[in-house]
C-alpha cells in the first residue's frame, strides 16, 4: 500500500475518485524503467538505489507516480538486509575498544582495522577483510541496508498493484463501508468472511448464501479515536473482495477541506467490474499461526477423524460464523472447532455471543488460558459448547480427548 503523501485523488462533488494509471505502452515503459533500476541495485545499498531513483525522477512532473511505484517495489518485492561480520552495535564496540589501545590518529586506522579483522577471522572461522568492517560498522542504518533480493514483477503487475494501492488509500479515512455481495459461489463468500476475520474488522452481516449478503463495516474514523492501524486493515480487505464475482461497495469518507481545514464528507463507490487485480492468492488463509500449527500437527496424528478446513457458513442474527475447522468421523459424527486466541474484549464478547446464537450442539471452543474472560464480561459456564483450554499451542490430543472421552 501507499503512504498518504503518495495518494492521488480528486473530488467531483461529494464523489472521491482515486488516480489510476492506464495500462498502456507509456505506463509500461515507466514501470519497466523503475524495475530496471531495482534490478541494477541488487547487492548495493539502499542509499545508492535512492540516488538512482532521484536521478531518474529529476524534474519530471509525474514524480509522485514514480515515487509510488518505487515505494511498492521497495515494500512488496524487495528484501533489504543488514550485512556485517557482527551485529553492527557489537562491531562498533569492538572497533572503538581496539582503537582505544593506540593513539587515535588517521595513521593508526589501517593497523586497527587489520588487527580487528584478524581477530574476527579467527572467531568466525572465515576471512574477514578490513573493508567488511568499514561497511558493517553502520550497516544497521536504513540507508546502508543491502538489497539482497528482488522478486521482479512484470510492468503490468506493478501497474495493477499501484492502481489497487491508490484505491486502498481511500479507506484510510472511511467512517463506514457497505458491501452488497450476491449470486456468488459459497466458496467466495467463505474466503471473503475469512479475510474479514483475519484482519479483525468490525462487520455487521445480514443475508444468506442463497440471496446474498449485505456487509456493513465500521471504518477507522468511526472509532472513538481514529486508528491508522485499523485503516490499514480495512484497506487490506479490498484485494480479498476482488475474488468475489458479484458485488458493489459504497464508502463514506471523512476528510478535511484543503483550503479551510474544515471537516468534509465524501463518498466512494466501487463495483465488481472495476478492473482492479488482486495479488492475494485465491486459497483459504489461516487466521493465525495457532491454526496453521494445529492443522500441521493433525496431519501427523493417527486418528480416523478427518480435519477439514472448508466449513459451511453458520448464519446467525447480524453476522455469520465460520468455524476454523470441521472434524468428521467415518461413522458420520462431526464437530465444528473454533479457536479463540485473540485477547481484545470486544472480540471476545462478539465471539462468545456468536456461539450462543449459533445454537449448535456439536461446537468445540479451544480457548487460550491467557485470555481474561472475566474482564471481558464472558461467563464461560454459560457457553453452550465443549471447551478445550490451551497455552501457547493447541494440541490435537486435547481435542481428541473431548470428542473421544473413552480414549483418555
């Protein structure tokens, strides 16, 4: 995504229109030029890369577009690393300590570096050159990080990413978003709802898979205190929405007038024919490392119970519930497993309210012992579900002991 200073949009009445670059030969040439600059900078410092980008930019009037493309390449396609024989802070201590043993003059500098290089070579069991020490001394400064890897995109892919980022930036100042999704494959709904859950967005959901859903999402400026972090989470939702076939979106935006500084309301609309391209994979993301770890451990478990990731939607008033897993036995028995490991009181209240409203008698809740349920106002003894407690990791054995009590 892009920082606010690189977002470009205009307002037509109350309608906010973000800038999009046409995917034509001229734009592809510009994207290719910047991509080449990154390719040529591999194994060089970030400062050197930035100088090359500035030289390319010169006095071009499209400098914000160029900076936006470069920002995306830096943050999504590049790997910058600290390259130093030792952690730079420790290396500085060693250099200054060695320098203190001699008279601090420029003439003694080469000998100080040679002595330290020899010492480090013995310690690290490889040859360390004085030049490595010089480069590594302040390698932890951002401008001295080394571009070690560049996953080169095509010019078209970069331009699509830029256009998407410009639209995502609209949601930084959203106070309310309404999405109407209809006549879609159930799997598309599930993917969308999983991303809503993954980014911990506060959504009110009405409808069903047959008729479609209306999803109302509170934006970052609707909170008691505007939250940049929540605004980023909201923007991250858009690439997931692009995997849904039929939908429309309307966002209410709260901005300030450029001249008066007074609050100014705007609106933004988007539909499934927007021609934006998602870079998210169409697969099903895990909501947490706990889920992913549990699924991997289950694969090594010798049991007849099959663990399924694809779970049906459970409609409940004002929302839908998508359990994390389904456990199915060859004899027809099945359980739904929901992992509750997030601490925010509002989330916990909503989650346990969903469990009560679901009215399911085959639901298992795996609850982290780190959660302060009492502080969140949750009475665990009033929850109509089987409870599995876990600390850092959820183990398959704990779940199996709940569904097969005779095996204990």
